[in-house]
C-alpha cells in the first residue's frame, strides 16, 4: 500500500463547482495513489456525484487543479483555474511529476486512463460479452478484408480481460445470459480495456448479494495489487472497512478530510459525514411521546427479507404507535418500506396483519389491508404534477373505490378542502396544479391523500426532506396526532433529531441488517452508537 509521501497518480485540489452561481463543491481535495482502494464517503447531497462528474469530464470545474502523475497527454479544455482557489491537502505530498489535465468529456478522461463503472450497468444486453467490452473499439482486419471486425482477435482480447479479473465465462454469449453480478464485472473488464490507471466504482454493490459482493472485492484486491488506483463510492460501512485503504469524506459540498482507513473508526467516520461529535455529551433528549400501551399488534414481520435488498429481520408495529426507522443512506430503510407495501416481493420470511399471514402481490393488496405509503421521491413517485391539488388528494380514495365508481367533482372538492384546512396546505384554490406548490405543501398534499383513505398503518419515507422548518414541524405534529387517534406509523427519516422526537420505539438498520432497537427518549448519539457498533 502506498504512503502519503508518494506522489498520487491523480490529484484534485481546491476544486470548486457552481450551478447558476450556487456553489455545490467548495475547495474539495482528492488524492488517489497507485495500488490503493480509496473510499469516497458522504451523505446524499455531499457532492460525491458532482466530484465524479468533474473527474470524468462530464462537468467542468469552476476552479481548482487536476493533476495526473507521470507523462500524460492533456486532452480537453484549456487549463482554466490552474491555481487552486482554496487550500490544498497537507497529506497530498508534492506536485512533482504531475501534469495538469482537464478532461472535457468522458472520452478525454478515458484517454487519460480514467474509467468509471456506474451503479446501473450501462451495457447492451443484446450484444455479446466481448462486443460489450470493446464496443466502439472493435479490432479490424486489413484493407484486403474490407476493414471488417476481427472476431478472433476480439474474442481473444475479451477472454484475456475477463481472466484478468478472475471471471470464467463464455465471452461469445449474450450479456443478458448472465446475472447482474457478472454484468458488473464485465463493466469493470470494459473499463480496464482502455488501460485504466484510475478506476471509479459508483455504488457497485447496491444490487449484489453478500456472496457476489465478496467476489467483487476479490477482483478489486487483485486490481489493487496490479497498481491500479480505485475510487470506491458506497453507503455500506462494513464494505468500506472490508476493502478500503484510504477514506475521503465530503459534507455539504465541502472536503472534510482524508484518512487511512485503519486510523478512522466507524463512529468517527459517521461523525465526519454528519458533522457531529458523537463522543461529546449528548443533548438532553426531547420528552418521549406518550406510548399507546394497548397490546394490539397490527403488523408483524418475521424473518422478512430479499436477497439483494434486505437481510431477514423481525419487526412489530402496534396500533397507535410511531416506530422510527433509523439508519444511514443505503441501510435498507426504503427497501423495507417497499417490501411492506407490496412494491417488492420478499423471497423469505412472513408478514402478518392482525396475526394472519398475508402476501401482497401489489400495492393495491396492501391498501386493501389498510396500509399506505408516502414515498421518498415525491416528485417522481408521489405527486402528479399536472393534476390539481384536488385530484392529487382524491387519487388514492378513487383508486380504492375501483373501476366503475367515481368521486364527483363536488365530492373531490369537499375532500380536498377539508384536508387543505386540516393540514394548513397553502394554496389559493384546490384546483391549482400541485406542481406549482412549494415542496412542503406538496408533501402535505400527499399526506392528505393517504389520510383520506383512513389507513391503519401509514408508512412515511422521508416525509420532511427538502421542506422548510415550519412545514417539518407541522408534519411531525400531525404524525403524533394520527398516532394518538390509533393509527400506526412507520416513520423513516435521515434526520435523526426527527426520529428521536416522534418515535415510541426506534428500529436501527445498518448495511441492510437490523442491528437493534431503542426505546422512546433515546438520544441521537445512542442511535449513532448502535449504527457504528460492530456486528455481533
């Protein structure tokens, strides 16, 4: 493993990026050393994706420097912003032997030896493995053969590349014949086919099961031993420590720091990502909400799981109870919500409603059993932007009534106006397109939609994301009122202060596993300590 005194193969320093005058990256540093796996960590919105786009030529930096070690051509735009607008990393070593580069396209980055493999496999399933590896760069025969594709050479080179990463497959078969894990490795083989010096892996394990993850890590270790510099973007803490040599943390578009992985424990890593000192004395927790002591268990999950999404877990939710679901991004919170609501089908375990085993083929089955879901992505999965506030609020009730039964316009208006008043939705008319409302008011309208069908269990996935403080407070107050009325609520939020404020009980997830439960009144630090703790 390289030491900080060695020159990096690629160095970014003082990187700034603005969109419409708004800074999204501020004085960001990144030092990639040959023969190291470097984890790039941060919460959603930390700037990881933007930094990768700058690094790979998709976006142009607004300032800073990018230097490549060793002799290198410098394809791309003129050298704007060669002088860093912010400080550089004291651990980076000197810039001796580094050439300033600014790739202005992914192709220019590839010519510099910088390759990226994204979370979603971006290959062609209707082509063979070999064709995917060399797409756009097929070896050709000579003039006498009319510059035809040299299939023998293509297949031979493809076999050498897949063998390099320890993959034993028939490269002449269609890519679609192989599972996602193999397709992910084929994408890595394609990246290596351009003689990469830097390999960027953006959430490569998100759709892999544990065995497939271990096979991928074996490949990464092999490539590390060959001297490749690897950037590993993930939300799974256990994977960071299983394979990474060095860690860089971003937060809110800014560089927080760079550490050797052995010098930064899980708790310190979480603290760096969140900007909190977890070792400091915790603030006095908010008074716990009144717990409904009725023994009625509404929903019970027993060993519920799905191989690539969530490890088997147990969960109980009682009537009149707010259960907080806590965990970092990628912990499995949304995956659990989707399994409970019939958007995904579990491949193990059982789900009971009122003690009776149920199987949801689709969300309509879940709705018939009294479940409702406010999804995380309200813009794409929640609102229908072109429809009015009235139509959006009436949507779930109309769907539950079924084909042939309709709410009249007057009934829709009365329903919508009732919830506009109840939830304080700010709109001058219920006939206004919901897309013109603020994010907080859109979120309230989605909440109204599900309240209108009077569910027994309301699943709220990030209901306060992207809305102002006042709207957050109103929504959390409404959650407590719903629970007091006997409704069960599963509350998912990345804002831990919100979870500890409203939850009667907190279920903690980490890396797609349930790692424990905490009672009402627990502090935020208690939750983070449980997330950071080693698996038993």
